[in-house]
C-alpha cells in the first residue's frame, strides 16, 4: 500500500510540474505573436489591450504558483491571437 501511495504522489507531482512548465511556453508563443505587426494590426485596440493584460496576468499567476489560472489566462490570450 505504501508503494502505491508513493507512486500516486510521484505521478501527480510530475503532472503538476509539467503543467507548471507549460506556462513559459505559452508566454513565449504569445510574445512572439505580439511582435508580429501584421497579426497585431488585425486586432482591434480592445483586443490588443486584452491580449497584453491576459499575458501579464498569466505571468503573475505563474510567478505566484497559481498555474491553473495562468494557463486559463494564457489560453484566452492565445485564442484572441488566433493561436492554437
């Protein structure tokens, strides 16, 4: 039983770390898209500001260790930018 619980803890721990490390990749994708003047020109001023705000919020949540909220904010920013 002890080995089972240890394996379970390790599995969930590794999944949490993998999820946490997904944030920087999403931030890099957003940063790259924001440097593309043509892509940004396709957005309205409101959408552009929302992308910047969501990118900032994602980074803040990531730094605070709140990776679920970070991933949600970053995914929303990617959606506005038309990224997968």
